[in-house]
């Protein structure tokens, strides 16, 4: 991945609207809850890049997960001719839409059929968006920068003696870092801004309205990107999730409060969560815009190298097969993008980034499928939510992922 590369770097970006139509609504969620209306639209954003030898795509869906990732990857390869290994797919992990490809519904169920109908709406928009990004590629330059945004908080909290649940915990670790890459034309006009931040997009999660209904929402990531695109015309803002497994918005539809007996109980703001979403996305957008001002774009050439591997970890359940995590690596010059098919918590995320020999390293969660949470030892010991929703035994996934990325970086330097 090292060497002199003097060919001109090129980039293009585009955005497409993938909000479910009235024809597929209502969409299912869980426990009988349905999406029946739209609070704010969903988008897919595509960044196309060329190092002079290869075309590459970075695509972010404003969805819970990448929809049917293997099918989507094949669809994009067929549509563009770009090899699968050069297509990096991720999702913002908003909880404000039906989580396609999570395996919640049986294949022949009415719910899964509805999901498939929605997926058929997404595909032509995806194709058009990617083609627009590729056709719009121009000679470009890029730069990396960091900043701070204080809109997240650690969510592992002791809500009763010995009982840990999801609630704001300002004592446990929280990564406030914005990791960003800006792409510009040679004349300095913004093409795209790639933003990475560690936070669940769950401000609207629990915004339950009468008769078990909830609105579609791109949540924190989507509202923030839309606002920035309105304030920074001409560019596409692409948000991706960092080590967000134990990170939540500091405000949201659900909260804990003491009842008249002094016991902590879960409460919901319902539809009033819309106000919280606007407030937090305003704050997040201001933070990103401020950090963007310090980025200097002076790189006009770059090798774009890619790699993929599978990390196997021991399953939590007895007699179950090893759990495979898909690891992706995309190098844009000296900027490393690490992708993982899971939700990874803060402490583990630090270890994963630490194996990279590159200072400019960005960890991207929710890529190439979904294998649940990768929790740390503390969360297993305290029976936290993330450990309870992990597919692997304590410590095994963490080691497998760290070793997997270390091997990928070692091989890249041979």
C-alpha cells in the first residue's frame, strides 16, 4: 500500500431519496409496531473515487443496516462493472426504518414480502445515484481532519443495584471525536465531506404514537447531513458510524426517571422527540461545520488499495458454529478506512484502530452485513445490553477482530 503514485485523483458524489413510498407503507418493525408516516426523508449517498487505475465506491445508506448486503453488492457490480472488493457499503444505523436483512421476519411472511417490495424501490434509486457519482467524477484533491462533537454519551448505566440497562452514563468512556475527509475540485469547490462519529442514531427510537405506530426517520445522521448540505451547497455530506455500540445521543425519545416511589422507570417523550432531533442535529451540524474549516485539501494523488478478510470468533451458544465477522480495509493514500460487520463498543474500537500503522484511521461499523455487538469485558461482567446481544463468548470477538486487522495491515506492507 506504499509507493509513489502520481496519477490524478478524481472524485464525484451524489445523493438519492430512498424514503419508502405510500405504496409499501405501513412497514413492520417489532412487537406489532409499524412505520406509518414519514418524519424526515431517508437517503443513500455515494462517493465515487479513482486513483487513475481503479474506480471505487463508498456508499452510506440511511438505514438500520445495509439492505441485503450480498445482493446489493452483486447488483452494484453488475450495474457498474466495479469489482465487489472496491465497493464499501455501510449504514448509518438509524432505528427509524424497517431493518432489512436483519432476519427479523420469516422468508414467506407478509412482513418480509413488504420488506422485499421496499427493497425493489431502493435498487433503481441506488443505481441512479451511483451512476451520477461516477459520471460526475472530476480531478480532485482531499484532506483529513478531526474535531469534537458533544452529542453522544455512554449508555451503559446501573439503573438499580446490580442491574445495568441503557441510560445516560457520563462516567463511562465516550469518544467525542469527529474524523473527517473532505474532497474538493482543484478549484476548491466541495465535492463531498465524509464524517465519522460514534453514536447510535436513536433520538427517535421509542417515539411511539397511538396504536403502536412510529414515524420513518433518518434520525441524527440524516437530519445533520441534510442541514449541512443546505448550508454548504454543492457538496454531499456522508455520515458513517464509528465505534458506537455503547454510545447513544445525549437526548432521545426514551429516558429514565424516578416514579413516586423513587424507582427508576423508563419513560417516553413520544412525538415530542422531534424537537430533540432538531436540537441535537443542529448542534452536531455546527460541530461538523466548525471542524470542516480546519481541513486543508492538498493531496491530489493517491493509491486506493482494498482488502477483505473474515475473522472467526467462538459462538456464545453451545455447539454453534464460529461467528464470522467481515473485515474491510480501504486505503486512500495514508487514510485507512476499517470496516466491520458489527456494532463495536468504544474500548474495543480503540484497540482496533490502534493496530493501524496510519495516524489517519477511521473505523466504520455496520458494513458488509451484521453480526450483532462486539462488547468488552466490563459489559460481559455487568451483563450490559451489548454483551447480552453479542453472538460470541467474552473476549473472543475482540481478539479475532484485532488480530484480523493486524494481519491485514501486516500483509499490506509486504
